[in-house]
């Protein structure tokens, strides 16, 4: 580790920055598509005045770094600096050595490519502890001093930038494809951040909870947590089981439960980013290969 930073995280943030910058140059800029956030402002200045996005990206973010570095914490701040500077460097490189792939004849494809590349790039950056500055810092400041949630601030900022882009240079057709790209990017980011260890959590209420727990432990080799519950109507105390399994194990879990107690109550929920034995650690508490 250097200055408290992991080399692996730094390398992946650089990779994410390269993918993000590639998508921005080759799909957004070549096909007149806007973006939300500070990225959208750099594109707005590029399309209106020809300002280099590599320079405006830094010019917009450096003042925010000076204002918000205390909010981010030392490690996140350094990762954010790495990500932001890397994005500007790669934007400069890809503009100089651009691959011409205009898709104005097929804007659906352009929007799909833009969304996927930007989503993958940002998703990698976020997953390894970085950000690209901009709206993230503003949202943290607004939340701290005004109490407004970060999600609302980021959504409002993105909406304002895209609306401004529509008024100043986008056609209605390009604005619609921009929304498609933004939507896809958001879904890809969510998948990369939450999809790696996504699983299913099952809450089980049964008269035969002990037998069900034993079957899950022996047949599926999955841990079960026993919680103490009380029925609101019956006023009876009862054990409540909670178990987390991989998605592909859910049918087998249901089969085990139903074979013991066909009348058991089972509530299944999505579980994101599961850490621990059986998912990221083996039985000896050692990290599994990822």
C-alpha cells in the first residue's frame, strides 16, 4: 500500500477511467449525446464553445476538491483525485488518437454503447473506492448543511444539466437518446456494484424450525441464524430462521423447507454485496479467489 492506498484499487480505478473516457469521446462526443452531472457540463462547454473536456473536467473539479476533501476522508479523497485526473488524461489521449465510429445513422446503437461504456467505467471506479468528483462532492455538502439526501441532489443536478443541454444544443431526438444512455449507464453501475455477490435471503417461520435448520446445515452446508420472534395475533413465541444462499440455490432451499413443513411461511428478499463465509471467505476464513 502507498499512502494508505491499495495498488489493486488504484489500477482498477485507472481502468475504469479509461473505459469511461473512451465511451465519452467515441459515443457521446461523436454522436452529439449529452450527459448528466459535471460530465454533462464538460460536454455542454465542448459542443457550445469547443472547450477541451480534458481541461474543463479538471477546472470544474479542482475547486470542489479544495472545498470537500474533509467530507470524503483521506483514502476516498486520494482515490477521487486519481480517478478525476485519470479521466482527464484519457480524454486527452482518446481525442488525440480517436477511432472514428460515428453512429448518427443508428442513434439507438450509439446510446447503447454510450450507456454501457460509461456505466462500466463508472461502476468499476465506484466499486474500488473512487469517484469522479463533481456532483458527488456537491451532494455531500448539501446533505451536511441542508439535510437533503444525496440521491435527490444528484438527480436534480443531472436533470438540470440535461434540460440545459436540450435548450442550448440538443435536438429532441438527441435528448431522448441521451436519456436512454443515462438510464442504461445507471443500471450497469448498479449491476457492477451490487451484482458481484448478489444472493437471496430467506426468512422462515415454521413449527419445525429446528428440523429445517438442521437440514439446511447438513444438506446445503449453509449457515442459519435463529431469531426470536413473537406472533402479533397468537402472542406465541417462536423461532424465526434467516438464511442467505446463492441465487441458484434458492430452488433447493425451498425444496428442503417444503419437504419438512409444507405450511411454512417463507419470505425471500434480494441481498446485495454479500460478504463472509461461503461467499467471500472459505470455511477457514480465508478470502476466496475473485
